[in-house]
């Protein structure tokens, strides 16, 4: 640990690049992008041989009342940037920690007591589905599940997402551990 932080003239330091510059490894391009969260967070658009996967966790589409609020503007700008990167993607993994009724604080998660979750840095499942439909994303996996969510609530959400999938011809489901997807 005595080598950290490494000074700029250390022979082990090979170079620097901007965190948002694309990274190209062989036929794969990784495009980092900023998401809306109280702490700095990054999402990724990964493209390989024409297939696109967008990974976006810890991102909130803020549901504030004042469109002039700087936080609201920043959230909307981050969402629009995400939409531009995700349109037509083959696969999206996105944060959907709450239902809208929970985000607004009208209902609790795992309890009857609600609290507003605005500015906590996480999105509503309904917003993820709306965005995926708008972007015509073939498969959307919704993750960053609230730890207080019960298994019966998760099953109900998955059933609701399955019905929506059948209606619109796109795939929506809650992400599960150890899922392997071949694009």
C-alpha cells in the first residue's frame, strides 16, 4: 500500500485518460457516461460486433414538481443522454429500486409506512419500462432491488412485467443472480 497514490512520475503509471472517453479493447467499445445520483456514478454502453448492452445502475429519473430546480434539470439531462445511448440497444440493465407509489412515499416497501425517496439516486420500475419502450430495447433487466422487498412482491412485479412484455413485444423482468445472457 505504500505505492498509493502513485506519483505521476512513477514508472508504473502508463498514462491517463478522461473517465468519459471511450475505451476500445479489440472489437469492443466501452462508452462511460454520467448518471444522476447524489454521489458520482457512471453507467456504460458496451458495443461489440453490432450488439449493444447498456449498464445503468444508481441512476434516478427525478420526479420533482419544479422543472427549474437545478437537480431536476440535471436528472432530466442525464435521462435524455441515457436515452440517446440506449435507443435500439439489445440489452439494458437498469436500476429500478421502487414502484412509483413507493418513490413518492405513499407506500412503504416491506412495511405500510412510506417515505419519499426523491434524491436517493434510484429509479422507479415504471420509468425504466417507459424508457425501454421508448428506446425499443429488446431485453430489459431491472435491478438494484430494494432489500426490504418481499419475495411475494418481487413475484408480483415479475408477473406484471411479463404481462407488459407480452403486450408490447419487448422483454422486461427483474434481474436475478447468476443470469447469463448470450447476445
